[in-house]
C-alpha cells in the first residue's frame, strides 16, 4: 500500500503528479489543452473544486477538494483519461520530433506496471498533502504560482499561461477556480 494515499476524500489537498521519467510532455500547447479541458470537465461533471493549479513541462500542481467525497477516484480517472488522450495526440502529431522516444518511454513504463493496460504517462503517486491551516494553504498556493518564476519561464507569476495565478491577479484564467 502506498504511503501517498488521500485519507480524507473531502478535505482540501495539495497534489503533485509528474510524468514518468519526468518527460517534458507539456512543451506543446496541444497537450496542455488536454489537461486544461480535462480539469474543466472534472470541475463541471465530477465535483472537483480547484483553488489553484499550475502545469509545468513535466508535472502538475493542484490545490483541490472534492464535493463528491471521491478525490482519489476523480484523480485516477483524470490521469487515466489524459494519459490515453495525450498518448494518442503524440502519435497523431506530425510535428512531434520526440514521438518515438516518448512512445517508447510510456509503453515501457506501462509494461513494467501491472496497474496499467498499455501505457503509463503519469507517475503512480499524487503526493497528497492534506491542508488544514490558513498559513499552509497560502504557502502552497504561493509555491504553485511561483513555480514558473523560479524556473525562469516568466518574471511574474500572473504572466504564466498554464496557471491560476492570472485569476488571483484579477484576470480570467483557463480553468474555473474557486478562490481561497
């Protein structure tokens, strides 16, 4: 049994999940759009409440809770759906110069993990951290939004396209979030 389990399925959590071997999948907007569309679907149809998010080149940070009490199930379904859809998008992308290499890594990871059917895009764990304190919640939200700044992708967090930082700066981002 994993030590990275979500114990309270309705509590606010900071989640991080990465691609297998930390492959930089999310350097193309088409693949990022799949993640954004899937998160919006989870908000609309699965009772996921997103307070903050940031998609980097090889990992995703979320500050979330579940209205339905099944955060683990929602995240499992999200990861399974996006893995298949992104893998297919990689296969069908004529401009994807890393196609053979990425497909090989994801297939190899899938073969080595009995929990998968064919491929594995995401690492198994979510690295959940249950959040109770206002100070820790703010610290995690700041951490999420500062990720692209620390990576020197942008100078100011609200200028990063794949994040909720724009929402907290007064703009409208890509995902329907709730404010802390």
